[in-house]
């Protein structure tokens, strides 16, 4: 595979177009992290409460957005889905760059969470173009090189801000740096729409005419599905409480948000019920080859939380951590913090290669989880 990796022909062209799209969405998603302390100073925000809340807002809507984007992806295909996300990135970037107070930043960063959903689109695109024996390596390259966008945000954007400081009266020009990421990403959305295609020639993209809830194969799995959905809604409810505590809105606003979230959960329940009603009523039975246990999905969710979730947390706070702990200038602190996401350039492709070599996603994930646990245990000691 690596012999043809840089040929920019056929499926490798699609791989390069797609990982770079992912790279740009991650650059946008993390374009706030290098400038937390600077923005706090410029807009007179409290770092301990307001800036940290903005960090949560930046991630909050990503998971529900990924579910929605996944449904739209099934309907319209990865080319249109990814192009739309890339174009939309301009909106939260410009809102962030033009923000004058905390409330405007909250709205901007909540919307930015939608841009973080681009990852799922690329996974589907790569899977359409690469055979099973190469899919682990291909998606490792896509994920690792695309995730490298977090490095781009934390390493390059402070340099852009400092380099254009003369346009901001000598101060770090964070507004231009953030706005620039949105402009570049939106322009690339046009390029992706023009040159990408959903499937190889001769292969028909399997879209769905109607999107809805997830299909499960047993009543126990249905209960587990609704329990995990409730956990997601509950997490957003906690965010609403946090926003009330920092005075984004009052208690009435929080209650209204909770009511909306309850309605959202009810809608999700109705959609899941509609898809699985016949199975729950005993009118539909799945053959052995069609059955799956929802716990497999839950285990993958848990692994994703402990691996990628910890990375998101670290990438979001490391620049400020180094700046506050070691009294570094914010640009230098951000560049040092960028060494953490830099490793994605190698670690994800290596994980994909191991997966292909073992021929088992299960054992690859087991080894990664065990290694992560061993590493953290060593750090704690």
C-alpha cells in the first residue's frame, strides 16, 4: 500500500483529499485553545470559570452532531456531507473572531462543535474506497494525518497571530488567525465538492431513502440503546446548568433548555421505537447471521471515550496548562503543547497497520486499551 500512497491516483487521491479535509476541520475545532488566556485578557473574562466553560462548549455538541451527520451521510453521501461541513466552518470561525463578549463566544463555540463531526464522514468515504485487507491502515492514515490538525492549530496559529500583531496595534492578532482558518476551510470545501466522489467508478453508493433510529436485534439491546441516549442528553443538561452558573442565561433559560432536551430524548425514543417496534412486539425475529449484541457498540463507545476523549481533553487544556504552570508566553506554551497531537501523525497509522496485520479489530483494541491502562498506572506511580 505504501508504495502507491503518494501517487495521488484512484483511491489514494480520495484518501489525500479526505484526510486534508479532516485536518482543516480539526484546525478549526481547536483554534480557540492556543488563545484562551489572550482572549480572556482582551475580553475581560474569568479564566477559571468562563474560559473553561468555553472549552466545554467547544466539545459539547460534537457527539449529537455526529449522530445527525451520520444520518445525513447515509442519505446524501460523504462528498456532499463533508463539503457542507467544510463550508459551515466559516460561520463559527467568523463568530469567534468577531466576538465582543462571553455570550457571543458561547454561541460561536457551541456551533464549532458541529465542525468536529466531520470525522465520521471521512471514515465512511475511506471505507468505500479501500478493500478490507487495507482498511485499517487507510483509516489510520486518514485519522492520524487528519487529527494532525490539532497540531496545526496549536503550533501554527500562534505564529500567525504574532506575525500579524502589527495589524492589531502590537497585540497578538488572534482574531485574524481564527478567521483565517474558517476562510481556508470553506474554500477547500469547494475543492472537495469538485474533486471527490463517493465511490469508485462502477460502484453504487448505498444511500437510504429514510433516516431514523438505530436498529437493534433484541429488547435488551433496545433498553441499552435508550440508556446510552439518555446519558448523552443528561450530559447536555449538565452543560446547561454550567451555563447558568456562569450567567449565560438565568434559571428560566436552564429549565427551558432542559425541556427542549427532554423533547429531544422523546423524539429519539419515538424514532427508535418506530424502527424496532415489530421486534419489540415479537412480530419480527432475526436470524443468527443478522443478530448482534448492543454491548459491542457500548464497548466501542467506552474505548473511544477513554482514548480519543482523553486526547480531546488534553489538547484543549495543554496550552493554558503550560502557560500557567511554567509562566511561559502563550505562543511558546502552545507550540510545546502541540507536541502531544503531533504524535497522531505516527500513532494512528501504526494502529491501523497492527489491526490489518493481526486481522482482528478486537485484539487490536484490547492491546491498545491494556497499554493505555499500563501507561497511566505507571504515570500515577
